[in-house]
């Protein structure tokens, strides 16, 4: 499994809200702080401004544009930023989840949005790589997304049997495609594992780590896969990813371990062995250093949560 797929599979993004907006005339809507996760939006028709709290420059969105908001900050959509906004809860109060809200009679602008929650405590693997606003405006990329955007709006406007699953699958498709387009955008900052996937040499190393995290990788092993000298590879990896190859391997192993503790009742020794640690003590030291507390405590809390859910 490639690194992006493995990280998303670990985080299990769950689309818990899809909705549409059809606005007309002059309008502005203020959306509150969101919980941890990612909000995606895609403009079906018309244009508007997007302003996110803490970001100095607003973004102008046009039909076909897609945006991701991974930071949970409050934001505003508006035909004109000078207009005093109404609260989102007022606009969407009369619509059930999964439908289209109308503002000022509609007809001038429409957008579909999806809100994803992320599982586990390792959301930083993805969210830490993304800026407060990801704006997808590449013409080729917009064309690839536009059919899905239109289809979601059609399903929201005219619900049919099976519509929930169609919207859910299309929302996931938009999320993954938008992340792909973002990492391919040469204008974005290039630090972090997400962007390192676009580099042929470093991507080979990341593929190897994610494909066999239990293997006793060395910097020399990974450098050989990348076709580089050990020193050149280590420098390039740290420059692009933001941490050393062994540091990244350790963090990914701990992400997998925390997931195991949350979703299974496997003992610590079994988890440690499955991730390439020769002893439970070595694993526990690494886990506490990266996760902040001992795996036994983490495991007890995870088992308690599993029993509560059961």
C-alpha cells in the first residue's frame, strides 16, 4: 500500500456531514470553529470569496474550484466580504443533514461541502502537512473533480435510494484527489512526507517503510533503494520530510502501534514484535518517547474504550 493510502487507512476519514448551498443576490455566511478533521468544499456554479480565521489573504473561488480546510478554524463564504455575515446555523437550520440550503432564493452560486472526522491520535501525520487553506484550481485537476462535484449536488437536491452511499464514496474520492493535486502543485511548500511522495528517490524509501515497517531498516538500506549515497540520502530525506529516516520510521511504527491498541486487545509484546522490536522494553522506551506515556497505560485506556463501546 502506498504511503498516502496507508496513512488515510490508518486515520479512517469518516464523512459525517454532506450538504449543499444554493445562494442568490448578495450574501455572506460565517461558519464557526470545527472539530479536528478536514472540511472539503467544491464550487458547482458561480463564484465567491473564502476567508479563513488567521489567514491574511482571502481566496476567490470559481466554478470547479475545490478547497480543503484542515485546521478547524472559523471561516466565511461570501459574495462580497464587505457584507455582514449571517451565522451558518441560521442558514442551515431548516434543512436536514444531507440536503441543500437556499439563501436569498438561490440561483447565483452553489457549493457542496463534506466534513470528515479522523480516527486515532495520529491525525498530525496528515493535518501537519497541510496549510490552513488548500485551494485546488488547476484546470486539469478541476476537470477530474467536476463530475463528482456535480453528482453530489444532484444527489443532495433529489435524494434517491442508495444516495447516502453514493455521496459518501464521492466525498472520499474528492478528498483523495484533492490531496493528490495538492502534493503535485509546485507552488506549495515542499516540506513533509506528503510532498516527498512526489520525489522519485525519497518516495522509494517511504514506500519501503510503509510497506514493511517491521523490517530492521537502516539508513544505508533505504539509501540503496533510493539509488543514493548514505550521506546524500540522509540529508535529502531530512530536508524534504522534516525528520531523519529513522525518526520517520519510529513515528510511523508508533502510529501503527497506537492504532493496534485502539482497535484490538493484542498484548504489548505482540504489538512490539510485529513492528520489529526485539524486546518489549525497547518498544516501550520508543513508545513513551514519541507518544508521551507508556504503552501499558495507553493499552489499558484503549481496552477500556473498547469495552465501553461493546
